[in-house]
C-alpha cells in the first residue's frame, strides 16, 4: 500500500494506527498523521530503510531504534510524548503525541519577534522540558525554533533524532543546527546539558530579535556558520535590555558559566509571578501570535477530521472546527493605487459594508528573500510562471496521492493541502500591480491585493460568479503555478467585479509577502 515514492497510502496500518495522510518527508524518514482505534490522533514517524538487512539498512534501523529508546525515556508536560513504537517491524515506526500548533520559527516568520513577559513564559516551558529531558539522562542536542511547537497551553520540545545519552558512546561529530548550537558542539567536543542551555538561549534570542545570535545571524555557507559557532563569534545587538538577564547568561561561551534549566525556570517563575492572575498563552502572548496559533489549530483540526472521514467514512464523526476567519475577500475597486493612508480609509468602507469570508490555505510559508522595507511593497506583478486560477473539484489533507488526475492535482509547498481542479479557468501572465501592506488602522493585519489587467477583468468576474454558491469545495478557486504547485485555494461566496481586489487579510508579514512574491511582486 505505497505510492510511487514509497510513501504509505491512507488506510495503511502501522501497528494499531491507521494512516490518514502524509505530513512531511526527509532524507531518513516520513511523518504521517494517523488515528488510533480509540480515535486519538498521533504523528507517526517511519524509517526510509529498505529492510533488506544490508549495511545501510542495518545502520539506519539501529539508529532509529536508538532514537525510539531515547524518546521513550522522556516524560514531561512540555515534550511531545511517545505513544507507541515498533523499531523492528518491516516498516519501523514511532507514534508520538500530535500537537496541532505552529513552531516558534513559523510564528516569528509570520508574526515578528516576541517581547517582554511573553518571552519569559515561553522560556519557562522550554526550560521545564529540558529539566525532563536531562532527568532522563539525555542531552537533546538540537534545540532550535523549528523544534519547539507552541500551542496556547505552552511550548512542546520535539524531535529527539540526534539526542545523546550519557551511557552511549558517540563520535566526535558536530550535530544539530549550527546557528543554534553551542560552540563546544560545533567544535565536535562532548556535549552536556549546558549545550542545550546555550541552544535554548539562542532560540530565545531568535524569538526576541528575529535572527540567530552568531555574527551575521546565520548567513553564509555551512562552513562559515560552523567556523563562527566554533569560535563563539556572537552578535547580541538588538536584544531588548529587559531580556538580557534571561538570554545572555545562557549564551555564555564557557559551559560552566551557563545557568542550569532549573535556574532558568526559577528566574522565569519569579518574573511570571508578578502577574499571578495570568493563565497560559492567552494572557501572555500578543494578539497576532494568538491569532496565528488559533488559525493553525483550526486548520489542522479541520484537516484531520476531513482526512479521517475519507479513510474511515463510517466512523463516528467528531466535532469539526469552523473555517478560520483568517482572511477576507472584499468588493474590488477600480480606482488607481492610493497612498497607504487613503487605502486604509477605503478599506474601512469595504469592511463596514460587509465583506465576503474567505478561507485561504496559504502554501509554503518560506521567505525566499527579505522584504526591502516594512511598509507597502510591490508594483507591477510579473510571476516567474503564469498563475492559473482554476475551479476546485475536490480537496484533501497532505500531498496529492498516487493516481491523482494528471495535470489537475496540485500540492501546497508545505505538503499540507492537495486540490484536484477542473480544467476550465483562466491564466494570468501578469497583474497590473501586486501589493502586500499592513493595515494597522483597521486591525486587518497584513493584506495582499492584486490589480488585474483590463483584458483579464471580464474572465475573473465570470469565473467568480460561476463558482459562487456551489457546494464545498466547488466554491473554491485554486491559484496554481506549473504542473503541481498550489499557492492558495480561496473560498468564493459572491461574484467579484472590478480590477483591484484585496486577496487576503489578517496574515502575518512573511505570509503576505511570500504570497505577493509568488503572484509577481518584485
């Protein structure tokens, strides 16, 4: 039950778990969304080993079994616990708690840095996770923003793939992500719990400043990054003074001078105790971070339920979260581009008149390059590839399966969404303008709007009118590029006319700018 890539198909069983969809894949394994017989949702990691017993397969299996054994030793509120595992089966697997939350890296990319007491709250959770990990006799060795998920009830430290146990031998190899690794780790020296504390400090610095603490913030080749880390070439400029007592001691170049995770937890506890009524992220995080976390949770919860219904249509149906109110369509205007302040006033009239709701599945929130400025960005839009806008026939969670209709199946860059389209739509080779800007006046977050060429206006109006009122997901239009790439799949609820149109609102900065870039903003 595998496809042409060797991936397991939905419905395949791994122990007691039924595969619902593929979540991610890498050089050594794949991660699947799966469901237990009792309805628990888990993330199942499998090994990409051939199982033949050859030298490579044997080494891979031994490494995977070691990871499972180490992860099973960790018990803590702020770690993603192992639920079950089988490292010896035909397809070795390990099931862990599924946390439908974005990573710290995603949140910084989409929402900007985190300041003040909120950083102490996140730090407390990471420190408590490290206490649990170290009490199990492990050193994580890869603490970094992408390995910490953040649901509203507190962070979860994940991925024990390169953890080191004190009772296991090791090679003199620098592992982990270099820009967050301690200098001794980059030099290939023995790593200790103090190495994890440095990585925690580097992660907190990233949250507060938006970059890694080494010189040039992680830019340059891997060799350059390794040299900077090994030499301890730090650049901690930009760190707010109020956060220095928390972050700077963790970044001490001498491991003996760093605090323990328990010390960090005590410091955070004293700071958090100044607000005794505060409870969890809802009280500590700012509105933008909370909105991003909730959008992610709702999107993932809905996708899980949809995947479960496709695989187990007769199973009892659980509650489904409503579509997230993360973006909106508004009636287009035909006026030429206005200054930012004027556009905000027009926007206020749009929303006062009532806009059409849109569920926008943004793909690939990878920032291809920094944006030039914080304000409005964009002008004439000329995408690298034409943008096709096609009616959606069906949609599913995860990558498009083997056997999907050739030329009509599109997967988002983050591998979380697949749509099957009809062939009758429109092609846009250029827009008059593509803009991404922050609408602070109306509290709409970052907005992307496009202005269609005059020659495309009639077709766009006809296309939006054609899908309006269709049953889901036929009321969606997929914005795609190339043969397989899904950019967005907005839900259309009424006919749209006019040339200029805000495509999405309430986005994070990098989300909006990536979408604008894909649509052709320079």
